[in-house]
């Protein structure tokens, strides 16, 4: 537990500092996290990082996560990138005479979307022209408060299992506690920054962040059960891998961006 707390405090402080700094410091961190996260994804699926299909996956992650506005290049079309990546992966099954299977190709496409779009959306939010830092911390605050609320509410009131076949320790009471605390944090954001966000919008974001964030956690838990592993990696002592720590982030940020709730 001590190691977990120390790692969490140090890593959290470092992340927050770079988020405040913004620009290439934060963008570079997200690119690094995305590449490490995809490496974990490749490994947990029993694939070699140097396999041609994996390399195409890495290329897809880079396209999704790179801060094109900072580079001074118009953001490539999402549909174009996705189609080209899918085509190249499918073509690889032909060129290798099915040594690269359709399953392998599908896994790499899914991973590139899951990891690349997740961290890419975090970059998109921070690079927003107006109040990018506020929106970044509002979403992170809702996610983190949902985790905290779920933990303590589950400890104090948890009796009914939420999804025992996927995550046996989670309870319905804990999940509801997470939603409540996320709503509180969102409301606080609206109270202190009424010129940026109204209460109704804040509460909707808080609700979506809590529910989607908890699903992100369950998605990763389900995946690890299928692969029969405890953690996606060991880069963060006491916490596991990047995907273990960022599983909620890479679901919530794309969802909120795509929802149209942010003034993009």
C-alpha cells in the first residue's frame, strides 16, 4: 500500500505539472503514454511488437494521438486514417498468406482505436483554444472523484455485487457513490466557473464521466480476465501498467469529445 501511495503521488504530481504546462510537454507525455499503453496491449494479446501488424498498429496510434495543430499540419481525416489502417492490415493477411490472420489484424485495428483515440482525445481537449486546462481538469476530476467515491461508498455500504464475473469486488452501492461524487465535483466546477460551464451541462458531463469511467475500468478488467493476467504491465509499482491506470481516461475523453458537450 505504501508503494502504491508513493507511486500515485509522484506520478500524479508529474502528470498534473505537465498538464498545466501544456503545449509539447503535455502532448509529448500523452504520445509516450499511448505508445507504452499500446505496447502493453500488444503484449497482453501475445503478439510481438516488431510484427508487421503490430507496427501498423503503432503507426495508427501515432496518427490518432499526435498533436497536429502544434506541428502546424491540418488534422488528418479520422475516417481516412481508420480506412487506410484497416486496408493495410487486411492487405497484410493476403501478403503473408494468412500467417497474419484476420483475428490479428482486427486486434491491432481495435487497439489502435482504443489506445490512440483515447490519448488523442486528451490531447484534443487540452489544446482547445478556450479553457483547455479547465476542461482537462474537470474531466479528470470527475473521473478521479468517481473512483474515490466508488471505493469509499463500496467499503461503507457495499452489499450487492455490480458485476461479479468481471470484477468481484465492485458493488452497486459503490458505483452509485462514484456517480454522486462525480456530480458533486462537476457542480463545484460550474459554481466556480459559471462563465465557462452551466450547471446542467456540468451535471451531464459528471454523469457521463462517472458511468463511462466505470465502464472503462470494467472493460479492462474483462479483457484481463480473458487473457488471464493481473496487470497490463509493471511500469508503475503498485499500480500495474499504463492501461491499468488510464483505462477510464481513454474511454471518457473520446466520449465527451464526440458528445458535443465541449465548445470545440
